[in-house]
């Protein structure tokens, strides 16, 4: 999967979550370096997202598919986006 083929990285998190803040900082840096768009979604604003992912935030999605959770594994994320 090339960076051109990736539509978007999505971080699922919630307010007042230190791990989510760390993950967003990492994703912002990595996606910025690679030119890959990303977005952040608060799972607490959607009952389905909260039910599915709420106990594992932060969760990283690549093009809607779950890539990882709890922390950004930088080498693994870069490999998935390279």
C-alpha cells in the first residue's frame, strides 16, 4: 500500500485521554512527513463507535480498517503507509 493509495488515517479517541493526545501528536507528525491526511474522531459522540472502540482508545484506522490501538507503533504505521 503506497501513501498515494491511502485515503486517510483516522484516530479514534476521546477528550481528557492522555494516551489519545500522545497518539494524535505521533500521527500528526508521521502523516505530515508522509503527506497522508488524517482526522480525529471522538468515540463518545457516536454510540456505535463508543460501543465498538471505547474501551481501546486510542484506536488507529487506515482507510476505515483497524490498524492498532492504545499506542502508535511508529515503525508499523510507517510501513503501512509506505
